[in-house]
């Protein structure tokens, strides 16, 4: 359910400029993870900071695989 929750939240972010701006603000990784999980929960999309780290890591690996 967590990846599905993240994907739903990702769609919210793509459609909401205020969410995009909030997540673009410079911050430490831990602060970004906390903010993203909090905002996700506020939009009914639940995932943990650890799950988000895994999703980011997997996306980075996929991107690198396409270019290397």
C-alpha cells in the first residue's frame, strides 16, 4: 500500500503548485523526508520515510541504468 500511497501523493504534487514549491525548498534530506511523509498523510497518502527513501533509491537506480 505504501508505494500506491506515494504514487497517489506524487499525482497530487504534479497537480498542485503549492506542494511543488514546499517540496522544492532547500532542506536536509531528513527534513525533506519528514515533510513529504507529513504532506502525503495530510492528503490521505500514507508512506513512511524509510519507504520514501527506498522509492527514491529505486528511481535513482532506474535513471542511472537508462544512462549508463
